[in-house]
């Protein structure tokens, strides 16, 4: 006589297998949590857009296409602040991503085992420092020192077309787009590093050992086994860092110069959406207040669009890698 396992008996009798109810409860709770996140996100978008609507109707499309920002005259063109936000965020990402990936690779692949924990703790500690501390240090110490560096760089490229415009200022100032971007890079590097390190630790050890066994150098192993496996996680880390950079207020407000203008001169003053909101929201009212909230809505939309595009690029790259495999 053949024996019947407990699972088969439950199937034949129609009774629920052990763990079915807890599993269903877990799925329900997880689904509810995911829906709740989307609902909260939607409510935030609805409430802020509703309060920003007077500014959108007052300015129309010129709110995002005009740089004429004059609250006294009732002009609310936010293009200069949108430009400043994108510029300082781009500077921060260009500086921070290579450094973060390099530090994460060093911790996971190159550093002696005895030094990995101290380095990791230091990176985590840097991520926990309040932004106002970075901003005050940048304003009191970094900006006065970096101004002389800017002067030297500007003099060195004065005869080179394009570069003599980009690396200049009227006047060259330690409080500038570049300084704000550098400070943001310092702030987001620990965040991107911590996430990237965790992503690199998920790479199967067999893949790395297999590449080395086939004669690959350490760099070839990293390029062929670690980075392709970590592509999606790297995108997530960069997007989190970019979100922090685009939304930073106090540190940027202290070192960007608060000048509403569009300029290719990175060593000159400018302004960004978060810093304008932080500096003016307490005293704003009426359409002015709506315009500041509208800038928050625009920043929200820009962040979502960049995230979607980055995910799409990473997804297509993964599909190509899967096809090659």
C-alpha cells in the first residue's frame, strides 16, 4: 500500500495546508502597504497641486519657461531656479557617483578585512551629519578657500573657448553654483556609497571566483561580474542620491548666492528651487505662496520623470545583457 504524504492528504480532503492562512494574511498586509504608499503619494501630489494652482493659472506655461521672478510686481517665472537646481544636482552627481562606486568597490573587493568595518562605520557616520553642519562649514571655511582655486582655474582657461565661459564668474565667487554642487556631492557620497556597498555584497561569490578562475584580472572580474549584476541597484543608489541633492535646502541656500539668473558660469552666483522655498516661504502669502508651492510641485515632477527615465535605461541594459547571456 502506498503511503500518502500530509500535503497530498490535505489536497485530497480539501483542507487548507499548514501556513496557508498566515501566508494569505502576509500577502494582504504587504499589498495594503504598497497601496497605502501610492495613496499617500497621490494625496501629496493632489494637495500640493491644489494649493499651487493659483500660481499656475496666474502665470500659465511661463511659470516654467520664464526667468522673470519678481514677486513685488507679480511675476513668477521659475526657470532660473529650475536651471539652478538641475545644474548643482548634475555637478553633485558627476562628482559623487565615481567616488562612491570607488569607495564601495574598495570596501567590498580591495580593502583588508580588518579595515572594512571602520571604513563602513565612518561612511555611515558621514551620512548622518545634519545638512546645516555641512552648510555652515562650507560658508565659513570652504567657500573662502575655494575662491582662490576658482581664480586660478579661471585664469588658466581664459584663452580656451567654452571653458573660459563655464569656469568663470562675474565676479568669481566662493559662493556659487560650483560650491553648492561640491557640497551636495560631499553630502550624498556617503549615502550612495552605503547603498552601493550593500548592492555589491549581493553579487554571488561563485560568479567572482569563476571569473578569477578563468584567468580574469581583478578589474576584469569587477567589470564582467560585479558591475553587470549590480546595475539595477546602482541606478537605485544614484536616484536616491539625486533625490537628496535636488531636495536639499539649507546647505544650498547658504552657499549658492541667492541670485535668480540663468548663467553658464559655474563660478558665479545662482539659486535653486529648494533654497528659494526655504528662504521665502515664511513671509509669503497669496499668489507668492502658491508660486513657492508650485516650485515644489515642479521639483516633485522632475524627480519622478528622471527616476522613470533612469529605470527605463537600466531595464533596457539588463534586457540586452540577458539577451547576450
